[in-house]
């Protein structure tokens, strides 16, 4: 049974590494296109700023996760030394929090720019979004850093609570310590990601509602011909809905990992890690698919490769 569990965990970790590599490629594409756009226009727009912050945070996160996978698999004894383990997990928390915050600001940006609400508050936000966004991104980074620091105080003790054999400790004492440590970590986790989660969910629902209402209006006024604008709205609804599903799924997996709900190298932990590697990669792929500017670069690379292959074959 243990062999099957270990094999399943190993397969999940390999899948996680593949997902992280796909995510790395996607985020490199987004970062390169957004940076090139800023250089060409000589203006750093709010959208490009968010995409640069988001893609950078995910590049670091997925690189860090891959390094974490390799060390936990091949250098287990060194990996679980107190200082190294605490450093890895604290940086992991900071990068996750930052990524969730930047994704939430992207959703807020879409909502304010695209949603057709006539309330004075939304009009005020639209007018001031460009000036607010740099400060919001910097503040989010600082908030992520501050809320990730407390994890370095208790995370190693929590890990020991789970990995110390029952024969070495009193069972009731172990359970009491685990509950206290878990409660503390869950509270810290919620403090770090409750706000971006609420922002993301609310802005996504408002955006979907606005797009759906606009789509219904276009359907009622349709002349029977195919309307590209209507198709674009339906595509936008699908994209935002997929962002929402991926974000919430990633949030649940992160809470489970940070609360140490599963034993190290267990099936549950392996599934959560695979989900956490898949969600940022999936979000990046949807961003590329839904934006012609991002799709253009991979298309050019593929075209260049095809031309190169044809030239060599001739």
C-alpha cells in the first residue's frame, strides 16, 4: 500500500514539474510581450504593469516550486533541516500571496475597464485607476511580505508535529499542539489571502454579470447575422469564469498545504502540489489564448521553427 502511495506521489510530482515548466514558458511569453510593449510605446500602462508584476511573481513561484520538488525528492535529509525548510516555505508563501494579489488586481482592472456600470464610484475609479495601480501593486507586495513572515516562526514546529512518530510523543499532547499550530497557520493564511480572494471573486462576478447583460442585449438586437462583438463577449465570459475557477481551486490547495492537512509525501499533499502547479500555468495559458497580443509571439516562434525545419530539409 505504501509503495502504491509513494508511486502515486512521485507521478504527481513529475506532473507538477511538467506543469511548472509549461507555466514558465507561458509567463516568459507574457513578460516578454508586456515589456516589449512598454519599450515600444515608452509608456508603462496599468495593464502592462499588472502583467509584468503577475508574470514575474509566477516565474519566481514556479521556479521556486521546481527547486523545492527536486530538493525534497533528492536531498530529503538536508531539505528538512530547520533553517532551509523554514526559508523555502516562507518564500513559497510570499510568492503565492504576491501572485494571488496581482491576479486579483488584474480581475479588478478588467472589471473597472470593461464592465458598463454607471455608478459614480465606478466612474471615479476608472478615472483614477492609472494613478492608483502602481501604489496598489507595491502595497500588495509589502502586505504579502509582512503576512508571510509569521510562517517562519512556527512552520518547522508544525512540520515536526506531523512527522514525529506517535510512539515518541503523548497522543493527546500531539493532537493539542497540532490543533493550536494549525489554527494559528490557518488564521495567518486567511489574513494573507482573504482580501485578494474577496476582491477577485467580487470583481469577477460583477464583470461576468455586466458582460452577460450586454450579451443578452446584443442577442435581442441581433439581425440574424453572425456578430463578432457578441462572440467576443461570450469568449470574455468564458475566460473570466475559467479565471474564477482556477483562482478558487488554487486558493483551496494553498490553504490545505499551508495548514499541513496532509503528511509529507502523502497522496493528498501530492495532489495539492499538482493543483497548485497547474492553476497558475492554466491561468497564464488562458491569458495568452484570450489576448491576440500574447498569441502573436508563440505564433511567430512556431512559424520561424517551421521555416527553419523546411529550409534544412530542402
